[in-house]
């Protein structure tokens, strides 16, 4: 659930513990490790259901506008191609200049492609993740009840070479610049959240092959881990507690409220986050917790 909330709020809000220039993003990485048959899939489906509903609703609301823009783009681009072909054959400089003016006017009149919003994915390569974030406000979440993403991060599709930059920089909000083989991606302030419910066996494999790098470059330290005690073999199958339709409706409505918080834009039309400041009591508790973590991170420490 925390990762779903991060999906709703990342880039919309940041936390400023001291009320100065130091801020922390609301992106969050979580791993819940439970054995097979723990019904992880049912829980993940339930928690992400409002995200799917919201995406579908937005897609339907934008359907007519997307169609209009797509039609205008096709018509304008074909007209531009036709005029460019003409301009390349014209010998008169004034006529060519006029054709170029028409071409530039059409380019200015051609709208950018409009895509229905996406909030999350579950299985993706680093390269596609870069593009997906560029297409959707520089934010994305990876939510899954499987651990296949770690195989991809370890280099499943890149000859065993781990490609972690987009993941690590997405956690920290660090800018990404890719100029490789004719492919260019620019992300100024990316935000990436993880919500994974996986088997403990997957965690035990982090010391093998390409996954060995996960620890050394701080990938594993970015996750918030949860290891619930397994109740497999002790569940009372005669007793069933279902979630009421009322609770489901309220959960959906509250998630929609968070997703529909309007963006704040600067003079250039770029989204800027709202700033959450900590009260003195909250800040004291945060500092106390930070000291606890720090004391255990040194050589030989529990969190080394």
C-alpha cells in the first residue's frame, strides 16, 4: 500500500525536513517477501485496482482529444513531407523561401503526440523505462508479485551487463542524460517507485551472478523490506473474511483523490512539487531514527 501511495504522490510533493534547500522525494521502494501460496497476487491486484481504473478512466476521457490530435499530426506531417519534396526541387530562391515558411508554420501548428497516462508497469527493460518516464511526466512505478525485474536489472537482455542507472537515479531524483546510438532521452527530475511482493528465494539469489553488484552500488539499501511471518499450514479454511464493497469503494475514492490533485506549474509549464515541512517533533524523531541507522552502517555493523 505504501508503494501505491508513492505512485500517487511522487513528484507532486517533496519533504523538506529543515525547511531549507534540502529535500527528499516521496518515491519509495518496498519488498515484501513471502513464500509461494501466500496469496500475494490477490493482494497486489486489490491494491492496484484503483490505479488501473484511473488509467482506464483517463484514457476514455482523452479518447476524442487523442483521436483529433493524431489526425491533425498525420495530415500535417504528410503536408510537410509534400512541401519539403517541392522545396527540394524548386530553383527559384523566393519560391523556396515561401515553401520553407509554410513548412515551419505547419511544424509550429503540429501538436505533440498525446498519450493516455500511465502510472505503473510490472516488467520492463531499462531502456523502455527511460522512454516511459519521459512520456509520462518523468515518473513511474514498478509494481509486481514476481521478481523478474531483478533478472532484467542484472542484465537479462544486455548480455549479463547490469544496467541500473535509470533505477538508481529514479530513486534519488537525479537527472538522466542518454545519448547512445541515435537514441536520446532527457529526464531532469525522474521519480521511480517499487512495490514488489516476491518469494524469499529471490532475495537469497542476490549474491549470485550479475546480482552481486546490487549490494556494492547500494541498490539493496534503497528498499524497505517486510518479512511477514508465514501462516501457511495454519490457516483456517472454514473462516473467510472478505473485504466489504464499502471499504473497496472508499479505498478507490481516496486513491482517486490523490491522483487527481492538480499539478502546480511554473512559468515554463513545468510541474513543481508542493513542499511538506516537518514539525519540530517529527523532525526530532526522524533525526533520532537516522542516528540509529547511521550507528549500524559502519564496518561490521548490522546494516553494513
